[in-house]
C-alpha cells in the first residue's frame, strides 16, 4: 500500500531531524520511549515536510497485527438533521465544531463528508444503508436540532457525537465543560462585587446541555451564600425581551448570565448602563474579540476530539454501541470583555475561577495528535 508521493519518507525525516529512522517511527506514534521534547521536535519537522498519517496503512498494519484482513476506510460521515440541508450552518457552534472536525480528519488522513437525514427521507435506517453501501463506517453525529433518538444499524459503524442532544443510543461524545464555564462566570462576577447575579436561560436550551448550566449556577451561588430563586429567569421556550425586562425590574440583578447576545442591547434600551448598572457574561460567545465577556466554547477542539474517538475505534476494529460510552470534556475559554467591570474586589475568587477552566492557548486552535 503506497503512501502519497508527496509524503516524505521516514529516512528523509530522520535525516532532517538528525535521528534514526526508528526514532522517527516511534515519535510519529507518540511512543513513550522517546522523550516528549524530542517527539514534538520530530513531529514538527515531519509536518513541515508534508507528512500526514495514512489511515489506510495504519488500519492495514493494525489488521495484520490482529490477524485480520485490512479494509479501506477513508471517508467519515458528518450526520446532520433539521428541516433544511444547511440548517446546521445557522449555528456558530456547529460551524466551528465542523471546522475542527474537518481539520483533525484531514490531519489524520481521513475526509469528512456531510450527510443530511432529509436526503434519506428522515429514515435513519435508510441513511445507514446509504453510508454502508458507500463503504463509510465512521460516523460523527452533529448536534441534533431537538434532543432525540437516532435508531440506526450502529453495529456497522464506529461512531461518536458532540453535545448532549442524542438521547439514544449512548455513543462516545465530546462536549463543552458547561458546569465549569457557568461557575467561572458566577465567580468572576462575584469577584467584581456583584452580589445579585441573575441567570436568564430558557429551560429548552438548558435541556440541550443536560441542565449543566443551571446546575453550575445553583452550585456556585449556593456555595458563596448568594443563592436567591428570584434571580433565576428560566422560561420554558425562549428568553424574550419584554418578559426579560419585566424580570430585571422585579428581581433587580446587578449582573446577568445568559446566552442571548441581544441582552446587553435590551438592557441599554431599557435605560441600564452595561456594565455600570448591570454587568453581563455570555455562556456561548460567537466571538472572542472582547466585545462581550463570558465563555467562548472551544467548539473546534470538541469536533476534533470526536474525530479522535472515531479514528481510535476504527484502528481498534471497534463497531457498534459502546458498552461503556466515554465523554471527552473540553474546557472553554474565559473572555474578559467590555460587558464586565474592570475592578476586582476579591482576587481569591478569580484565582479559584482560573482553576476551574484550562484557559491558556488560542481558543480557535485544535490540539494536534499523531495516530498509531
């Protein structure tokens, strides 16, 4: 099985790095016998020379070691639902998640192709047949428009999902650290001497993250002795402007956490100064440019992590619903934006918040890995 002619040989990488071919081979497989600093240096050189993992070769070698015939697996499926084929592209999170999955798949030698359930008449078994007949056995389920079940011939596929919207089956999944992100928002607002921190969040949206946002809010406010049920605005379907402003006037929060990017504008139009009168922190920022404070979910890394799970299953020849599903939790990034007060009154709370999330690094980047 030939590698692409543009892919450098182990000998060429070894010559460039000044090491043996064996050292290159082990470094590209993240073998612990090679010091991490040396592995990183060799992997960087290999990448600069154009090296990429070959999933065909990797799986063939894995199959040979297991005494099984190798099977080609190149294309992975990104399965989407919704009323329209491109409906998922209206979600900033989904778009960034897909971009991270595409990048990781390409770096691992795979290709990610989008499949819409509507093309199979919203019949999961029909879509499963389409994928199987195409020779596709790796499936990434995108966030569903509504929490739902997805019955399919899962024994045919290595699969993973992102978000908490797939009720059944329980697949390996990658998700944001929602509870920790919420706790960071509360702690940072309390550190700025905001004692009445409100939460404006629809129950429907909270259910999409397994109610982890409200759980984090209740835990953090309770631990700091500042819990007050009147500060929780949780309509069933949607946070709308009129009811939101009525709640603000009645509950009198001095800070608000939410997901609606319009909230700072609503507050300003109602005569409140943000952040002087009421500070604001968002739980799912669309940008890390600092206009709004809050959590920028690392959707690219979440998508990449889901691909890692699928690729690992393929190389281990695992298919079907896992007996013990694993969840990869990816920390978001706190963004110190213009909707937060600048003055900090309690540095201890800031220090504790820093320990809740891994905040360093570029929030737009994915962390590369090398497959065995």
